[in-house]
C-alpha cells in the first residue's frame, strides 16, 4: 500500500492499471500543478497512465482553503466531468490536497477509490498515510471529516526538490517525533543523522536516495501504529507526542496573526513534553538534553512569553482531543520507544514546561 519509487510515471502506470478505474482524475493545488504535475504527466492533455485523459482538478493552495467551498469545487468538478463510483482520484500535493481530496473521495457517490502522492515532507511522513481525511469548519481545524483509506500512498522524494526549507523543517519535526516514539536505542543520534541528511539535501539536492530511505522508514513507524489502532482508541495517540503543547502554541500564534508552520509548533511542543517526560515518567537526562538541544537549534526560539501562559492553558483545556474532565492529557515517554498514554500534569507543571521551552 505504501510504495516508494524514483520513477513516478512508471509506478503510476502500473498502479493505475492494477486498479482499472473507468476514469482517473488528478487533484492538485496551484503550486503542485506547476511544480509537481510535470513530473507525473508530460502534459495535462496527454494520457500519462491508464484512464487518465487530462482530467485535472485544481484548487487554491494553503490551509485557509481546506474548507467547504473548496470541497464543493472538487465535488462539482468530479460530478460535471462524469466521475462514477468506479472512478479514481489521485491527490498530488501536500497535506491540504491529501486531506481534502481524501474527504472528497470518502464522500463522493458514498466513496470512491483514491491514491495519495504526497509532495511535501509533512504529507509524505504523516498526512497522506493513516486514512484521516477532512476539512476545517466554523474556525475549527479538521472539524468535519472521515476515515477513508487510500488504495496506495506513492512516495517519490524527487518532489521534495522544489520544497522550501521551512516546509522541509516542518515535515522533519514529525520525523523526529517518529524516531522518539519508535526507537528504543540511539534516538538522539538518529535525530542528528536525519537533520544532517536533510540539510545536505536542502543545500544541494545531494543524498536524495538517503532522504527516500529515511522517509520510508519514518512513515513505516506511523503505519505500524495505525495498523494496530486505525481509529485512535489507544496506541495511535502516541502519534500526538508534542501535539498537546504544540497545538496550543500553533493556535495562539494564529490568534496573534503570526502563524507558524505546524511542524515548528510540534517541535516546540516536543521540547516541553520531553521536559514533562523527564519530570513525570523518568525520561533520562541525556535524551532530554540531546533531543531538546537539537530541536532548539533547528527550530529557533519559540515566540511566546509568560503573559501567554494562561491563554495557552485555556487552549489546551479546550482542545477536546487532549482533555479528560478538567485535566490536560499528554503522551509522554519513559524512554525513547517507551510510550505512556493519557498522562496528566497539573497547571503549575505545564507552566514549568512552557518556561523550559522559552529557556531553550
Ligand atoms: N490527515 C492527517 O493525518 C494529517 C496529519 C498531519 C497534517 N495534516 C494536515 O496537513 C496540512 C498541512 O500539510 P502540508 O504541510 O503539506 O501543507 P500544504 O499542503 O499547505 O503544503 C505547503 C505548501 O507547499 C506547497 N507545495 C506542496 N508540495 C510542493 C512541492 N513539492 N514543491 C513546492 N511547493 C509545494 C503547497 O502548495 C503549499 O503552498 C494541514 O491541513 C494539516 O491539518 C493532516
């Protein structure tokens, strides 16, 4: 189901032939249409692979557009261009395209098949796999959606060549998280190797094969966890390491009109949650020091002050995913790979964790 390739056209010819859809549509956003589509099909008018006759659906880019209007645009295009229950949708883009395209596929004619070809690092290691699809609604992230698994996720590292440094770093934060939850030995050394490899790739395009290998390994950790718990009743919550504090930081900065990319907020959130892991569940000081030093070097200072703590705490309490009764819940580590779900921490200790993030 997850396929890694360096020849995207050949792989897609084989994969779509295996599916045998009556019509094949490609969904992209304005950026992936320009930067990624040419790697997939030679021209939007030629048949690049079986069933595809240039039926492109193009949507505006960015999370602001992951909304009902854009979803309607996709439904309308599918309907007007004659999609049936036996048609196939190929999502070519970052997490916005895979989330919205996945939800369009889940809902159109009560569900059609789809393939994700993620083109950002974040989508490759996270958003495109696991079957969570959806849109933002009424000011709330991912408020409406469905679980609908793609037929395949096709990973091709060549798409990353046109991605900017900030988006590479954003995706790398989720890879760091996968190392921390998936590896019981050498986690910090592996985080360092990952950072070095991506820095070389970003600077000169070197080590693309190594990037492809690291991406496949990283998404494999998510894949194994999702297979055990597809609808997040238990172990899938491990993927939320760094996300309780991270989501609150992301929301606060959005409120202040100084938004940051998701992975930056997760990286800062992980720094705080590794501190909580040290205090609450006995994470060793060497891992705490090594991992938080690297994360703060890579992602820089977190732009919050102590005046923000009350608002951040209120945001954590309002995040339904992270609360039980009146307590904020965290995923913590006793050691890398030794995961503790549904941990709680008192307000004062959460504020200490925020101090720790600011002092890095
Ligand atoms: N479903 C899930 O499990 C899951 C998990 C994590 C995140 N998400 C969602 O993913 C979204 C974020 O994903 P993202 O970070 O990929 O953002 P994105 O899709 O907005 O992509 C970031 C930017 O990069 C551009 N882009 C994409 N590929 C490119 C390429 N190869 N070269 C140049 N530019 C390119 C896009 O057009 C966009 O402007 C959020 O909506 C988030 O909620 C979903």
